């Protein structure tokens, strides 16, 4: 039986050693695949900026565009930052639920804030809306990154 260029049966200790090395490699890969905290915070800031854009009057569309381009730009630099193309939406099944909750919560929070601003004239409502929507994006973004790391480490 051939094993890695060596003849003979696989030694139990050698097999365990190889499995331990594989687990360590998966751990390192999982840690590298996760986006750093600052990238997730910037994504939250782009969502907050989107929420605040509703109060920009004639410049509202420009605020939406800048926020959206900033968010997309952050997604585009992710592979360069993490040095991998692994990301929660495409690689981790356990990251999908936090991601869906993140999107629904942010959309709901922004909708409530915009209604308070637009229908009831509460201009101040956009600030807590932005903070909560951005914070929700950060919290659930971190949950998604942790799920991605965990799935890679576990070999899922």
C-alpha cells in the first residue's frame, strides 16, 4: 500500500498526526476567510448612510447611490482583504439564516424610521434608525462571519 511516497501500512500515530495537521489547516483557513471586524463595521456604516439619505431632500438619490456604491465596493475588496473568495452567502449554510435576519431587520427598521420621518415629520427618527440598522448589520454580519469560520473549520 502506498501512502505519500512511503511503502507499507499507515501507522496509527502517523494518521492521527496527518488528521491533526489537516484540522489545523482548516482552522487557519477558517480564520483567514472571515472578514475583519473593520470591514463589517464599514458595511454597517454604509447601511446607516443609506438610512440617513432619506433626510437629504433633493440630494436623497445621491445619498442612496453613494451608500450603495460604498457597500458594493466593500464587497468587492473582500477577496483582497481575506485572500480568499469564500464568503458567508456562498460558502456557509449556517450563515444564511443570520444573513436573512440581517436583511429583514435592516429593511424593517429603515421602513419604520422612514415612515416616522415622512408621515409624521419626525426628522430626528432617522438618526436612531441609522444607528439601529447599521448596528444590526454589524451584529448579524459578525454572526455570519463566525458561521463561515465554524463551517470551514468543521469541514462542512
